[in-house]
């Protein structure tokens, strides 16, 4: 398992300061670099990694440290520098070494560290021959081709995290990319009190990746499905069709709500095209303001700029670009944006979720006009709106939750033309779609309910089955 310590500093950690911080272990430790120099590792003389120091990055947005590290953190005023230091628990002194690295950074540069009390400026002595790592069920093995993970087998990379909120950090994003390229699963193991941010939850969705919870009663279970798991043949495997008791003990009703808008737009690959404007339109329509910031991972560190994210996507083309956007601290909202080149043009697939303290605060009456704006101004292909009872802070605990309930579905003009207007307007349901956009090439908006009708999911399934069927069929 790794133990994370984070330094939030007022000034940039330059080479001299980092060198002073890395002397926290004295002069006997060696330095290595991984990820093309983006990560520096302090190692024992025999090469065992003790501490990994990520490249610092500048955070311009207020509220990101509090969102990911807890409300009791007191970061410097933005912009400030965020430096992550990860200690291997294979060596007992490594966590103290990570704390000393961060303590030296904050002492020299001003700022604070997380968790509270972890930072010191002591010189940490490391045993010359530390004992081999291991736990009751999972034994760590060397991982030279994926140095960021805690356990590596032929089929699975395991990352053990004890953060209260685990996010889609640059490090975890790289681990996901690397394990996917190696045809390995990523299994993230956390305590039962941990929560995921929505971008990480979406990134872990679907096999072979898993969120694995250490059950307080013993054993493990899947944090998304509740299925009990066991470590077998180098991976976490379901042990039956039952559900872990700990997964079902926190399903009480809540007044908090999450509204999710999932939509796709497709534009011609024009040199003047500016990406992210559809997301900005949705954000303004529902909150009255644009996104606060964007980035390629969490914490989100850059002020919102459609032009800058367009430049990044162009630099990465033809590879897809994955981005994260967040709102202001007083208006919980987070989105993922995937930009790809397709045969039809430049596709932007967006999932935006907004949090509300009360169900009455959700602006459901704004959804149809939002769909119309996306149809008229942003070449909307499809849009699905759902509502669920869930935490307004947009984090996910490993407990049984309420499923999202469809509120509406919108089919863009191009797909209406492909399906046939007459066929699309007459599903075998008690639905009355509303026509949006130009009369000659309309889009159709299908209201499905107010987020309280449990049958809306079945209605949506029957609607999409009808739209996929050839015209003239039932």
C-alpha cells in the first residue's frame, strides 16, 4: 500500500528546493526517475523504491483542495503549487520519509501539507535491508514496468489507497492508461470509509477494472456492486451471487440529488472550431455561470478556457482527449469531456453532473429549453437527462445507492432524419415528443418524467428499441 502526503506551497518547488527536500533520507539513498522524468523516486541502496515525488503543478482554482482533501485543509490562496509524495508501506519508515519531504517543502516555500501532522523536517533513517512487503491476502511483487502500482500480476495491477476521497489524479490516470495497454485489469483497493470522485468512478466502470473495498467484517467486496470478492490466482474474483452486508447498510433515503446530463455533439473539422462550448452552454443554462476550470486529471488546476482545451485536443489529434471540468465551490458540478475524431467529424461526448441539497432545487423545467439550445447552436446528436438521490458533494461511497431515473431523451436532427420523422414521432408508448429546431430538419425531445417514476427506465429502453427498429415495425 502507498501512503500519500501532499505539499501545498505558495512558491514553486524548484530544483534546489526539491533537492533539499529529497535529502530527508540522508545521503545513503539513491534517486531514480520514471514516467519520462515526471516522477522522482527515493530508493534504498538495493533499488527498492521508498518514496515517489510527482512533478509539482500549479492550481489556479479555489476549492479543489477542500473538495479532494477535506474541509479542514487550509491551502494557500490560489494559485498555489500541489506536490504529491507517495510512500511505500513495504518499509515502515517510508511514510515518515514522505512527511519529511513535504515538511521541508512547506518550510522553505510556505504553505501547508496533508494529512495534518504528517509533515516534519527530520532526517529519516531507513533500514538497509527492509523486510519484504505483504499482507494477509495479497503479497506485493516487483513491478518494474508499472512502478506506480502496489501489486502486479500477469492479469492485474493493484493500487491500494487510504485517502478519504480518491480522485482521478494524473498518477491514477497514467496507471489506467498503462494497464489498459498491457491488457491488465486495474483493481483499486480502499477502506470502507473511502469515497470516489465521479470522474474516477466513470473511469473504473465496467470489467476488467474494479473498486475493491476492504470489508470491516473481513474479506473484500466490490464497491460498485457489493459482490463479495477474494484474492485468487493473482486477481480479485467474485465468490458468489450474494451481496456484502456492509454494502447494504447505508441505503437510507436522502433529499440530496444529482442531476446528470449526458450528451454528444458532432461538428465538422473546421479550423475555426472551438471545443468545449457545448459544455459551457449547458453549464451556464443550469447554473448561470460557466465552468470554473478544466484539466486532464484531478485536482482540476486551470481556469476555464475553451480555446486552450481546443489547442490541447489539436496537439493530441488523432488520439482522443479526455478532460475534466469543475464548477465553483458553492455550486457543485463536475464533468468529463471526451473529444474524438470520427468519420462524421469531431465528436464531443460529455457527462455533466450537478449536486443539489434538496430535490426541489433541481431545475427540471430548464431541460427542454437546454435541449433546444444544443440543437440550434451545437449540432446535438443525443442527450439523456437522469436524476438520482445521491450525495450533493458528487462523491460516491461504497454503499448501495439509488439508481438514476431517466427524465428525458433528445434525438438530434441528423438521427431523426436517419430514423425517419414519422417513425420517430410515433413510439408505441404514451409519449408525445416535442419538435425542436428547424421545421424542415427537426430534432425530437421525449419527456420521460420528473425523476420519481421508477418505470421511466423501462420506458427509455422501449423507446430506444423502437428508434433502432426499421420504420414500419412495431
